[in-house]
C-alpha cells in the first residue's frame, strides 16, 4: 500500500499498462520530457522512451486522428488533450469519428483508445474550466469515465486502456494534488460500475469527480447537524451508466439528489432523473433535486468558488428538501 | 506539370490491369447512377466518373497490405482495391448483401480485408487518421504504406495542414493524393484558394517536393505512385501529389452541375481517362479483341451484381442495433 496523488496515479496506471502491452503508446503536447502540463505523465518518457511516449505539435486534430488511425490498425493509444475545453477544436473526432466507425462499418473497424482530459473547475475561467462530461455523454459509441480518487484513477484508467471501445477519461484538475491509499501490484477496475462510498438510509446523493468529496463531507455534516443519513454514490462512469446501483439505492432511501459540476442544461443528472421518473417513480418520497453549476460561462478565480456546488449548498439543499 | 506520354516501360500486364480497373470503375458507377434513376438508391451518392485514372493508377501500384483512406467520393477507390461490385451496389441500395449491410451507405464504404480503411465524410479528418495508420506501420517496423485521397476543397481546412506538418515531422509512410477536379462542391476552387494549385503550391510549406501531374493519365499516375511508395517504404517520409482531373457528373446525385461554364465538360471529355487509355493501348499494338474481352468480363460482373442486389432483401431490423460497442450491441446502461 502506498499513498499516491491523483496525478501520480495517472502515471502509475499508464506505466502498468505500457509494461504489460507493447502496443500501448502515449501522445500529446508536452507529455514526454516535460511530463505533462499537469505533471501527470512524469517519468514515463524516461521509462518507456521516445518511441512510445511522444510529444505532438499543437495540432489537436492531427493527433486525435493519428491516435484513431493507430488504434484502428493495432495500437492502443492513450492521448493527453490537456484542458478538456480543447475538445471543442477537435470535436469531429469525439462526435463523428471515434464513436461511429465501428457502427458504420458493421463492426469491421475498432477504435480502442483512451482520450485523457483535464476537466472541471480550477479557477482559470470560462475557456479552461468547463465540465464537459455532458458533451461526451450524449454521443452513442463513446464510453465516458470520471474518477474521483487515486485508486479509482489507477483501476479505471487501466480498464479504459484495456477496453476495446473509445474511452473519454475525464480527470479532474482540482483533484490532481489529492492523495489516497493505493494498494501495490496490478489494479484493474470495471467500467460501468458506480460505487456506494457511504451507506445511508434517508437519501441518495449521486456525485462525480470533485463533487464526490464534497458530497461525502456534506453527508457527514447532515448526519452530525440534523441526523439525516445520506447514501453517497460515486457514479464513476456515465457511459455505460450503472443504473442498477442507483435505482437499488433509491428504492431504499426514497430521495434522490445529484451533485453536478456541469452547467445545468442537459447535465448527466437530468438523464438520471428522467430514468427515475420512468422506472422508479413510485420509489420516490419527494421530488428528485439536481444541484448544479448555474447555466452561465464560468468566471475565474474567486468568483468560480461561488458557483460550483459547495458543501454548504449540498447540505442546505438536502436539509431543506427533506424537512419541507 | 509533367507531360509524359505513353509509358511503355510499364509492363503490358500492368497496363491491361489498369485498363480493366478503369473500365470497371466506370461501368460500376454508371450502373449506380442507373439504379438511382430507377429509385433504387435512396441515400446520397457521389460519383467520380471521369476521375478513374487516379484510383486505378494508385491501386495498381499498391501492394497487398497497403492501406487506402478515401472520402465520401470513394466508390472508385473501394472497387479499385478489389471489393466486388455487388457489395458496393448492395450498400448503396441498403441491401443485406451490402459491404456494411447498409449501415454505412455510399459515403462510408469500408473493407478492412481489402485494406480499404474507410470512406470519410467530414472534410479533413481522414488525413489525420491516415497519419495514425502510417505511424502504426512505422512503430511496428512494417513496410505497408498508407494512401489518403481527398479533393481540392480539402486543402483549405485546418486538418489538411495539421496532417501534413505531422506526417513530415514524424516522417510517416503516408502518401497524400489531392484529386483536383476544379470544384469544391459547387464553387470553383480557384475562387477560394490563395494559390493556383491548391495542394502542389502548398508542398513547400512542409518541405515537400512540388508534385503536380495529369490525373487523367493512368500511366503517369501509376509511375508517380510507385515513386512515392518507394520513398515511403525506404523510410523517407510522406509525399503530397496533386492530380489534375475533372468529374463528369455533379457533386452528388442531386446536383445537375449548372455552375460549370459552357464547353468545360466537353473539353475535359476529350481527355476522358477510360477512352484515351483504350486508344493508347490500341496504338501500342494491343489487339482490340483483348480489350473487348476485358470489357465483356467487367460487364458480366456488373450485370450479375445488379441482379443480386435487386434480389437481396433489406437487412433485418436487428442489424441497426448492433456494433455500437465492442460487445456487439448498443447497451449504454445495465
Ligand atoms: C468539414 C466539412 N465541411 C463541409 C462539408 C460539406 N462538403 C461535402 S463535400 C464538399 C466539397 C469538397 O470538395 P473537394 O475536397 O474538392 O472534394 P470533391 O467533392 O470535389 O471530391 C463539401 C464542402 C463537409 N462534408 N465537411
Ligand atoms: Mg473537388
């Protein structure tokens, strides 16, 4: 067992998979000698050399395409896109190319790759801090994975690299420095599985990435201050979505809250609430409530702090709803 | 522009193969158009009638295992790698015997077993994807070469420039082939491009040789392809080749091509690649009966393909829900 940061967990997972499979390669801007803009790939260039760990020019379309062409023909590329917002300059690959090839070719073409994005709030403002998980979730053919802890980064990134489908792997910028216990030896998790992090009987709180530690902190305060016992689920994967774990939890608690960093419209929580309305309406003892960032561009620095769902906001929203 | 004529240094069997290939592309696409007129091709389609020498010349110069990436105007490139006319027409007609059982359609013809790695309909993307296939060859120490075909209009999208720079700095075994048919959709390419030759005049920006050839002459195309392939296989990196040509039909099946100046089509038809190549072979002493026999066999393949496609049913409904994910299905939740 070792204590690892979330950023070191990224490098650990990639190293684990590169050691196992010579077809795994890493590419992106500044990933090699510089070790990545977020220092999440430090040491990989030294360990695996310039053939497998390659710096690219500022050509997001070229290296997304190159990763796809390599994946189609036998390699297993891991791509570092840096800020998640940059997906917009190569969105063709996310929306039209990676996810459609297998289908359009009736299964002839496979695109086993992982695109790593540094997602979410970190006080850089409207073009460097968006939460783009909802952009990705709406595209059939993609898998979308969003880890919240170092151990999940290792296991889910390893599973994503082994997965035969294109995986969008959303790392949270504000979690890179967070530490956690990670067991020694090979770790491979299972995509499409949510995790109950805190059992509870009064309400189900769903969260992703940076919202997970906030939901957990809120649950502790709700218990201590108001005796409200919340179950906290780390959703971990939006595609595939582990609806079974979510619906099972709701059947016990009767109350549902989603904590979403994305701007409000079409957030993943809206899809979950719609599924609940269809399939678990009679399990509900009150309205499902979405706690989200407002539907505005995100301002930088301290203003950002006022808009992203906070522990206070989660506590107040849950308490108000359950005591109404 | 290199104005080479009759390239007798090409083996007779190769020249006959290039004639067969060009004639076959012509017949197959003309049949596709007939089927469209019979209302049997319901989706869109983009013909490359008039551009056959490029597909035939490059495909003939390729080796088994070499990879082709092309655009939505990809019937010819797909057929030229040896995919059957039946599978191509079946795909256009959404039949169960189609190349992808109707799930891709005319714009996405793909046959991995023939090295046809896809037909791409978003301008520019496949130049980048072709770089990746070539990178894999380099990474694995394999000798296959990737060819990427695209139009003149494609030279004005960012992905073209990104891909060229990328291929050069990584020294990739990829050959970029611009089929300059003078139009991007309905707009003359010269009206929207900073240089006269949209691909060739950009080569120097990437440290590449300026290569501009007669794309209606299969011999010239073949010999240019051979040089580029030898360079790629020797590890010397990519090439960019601009082929001058002209499409005889509209941009897509819906386009009557009224924007063309009077007489332009007629002028280009004088250098119709299929007709001029036949005349050249005859002038070189090949017997008409040999060419007639090639044509008879091709026509028989196309006729049989039409019959088979008309007899084939639509694919079963289930097929629309397969192969979204690697498990074979489309499940996004448990
Ligand atoms: C990114 C993008 N923009 C626009 C289009 C619409 N479009 C389809 S074909 C075409 C013209 C392309 O011209 P060219 O590259 O010369 O190829 P050609 O059709 O002549 O073979 C356009 C604009 C597209 N498919 N993708
Ligand atoms: Mg054109």
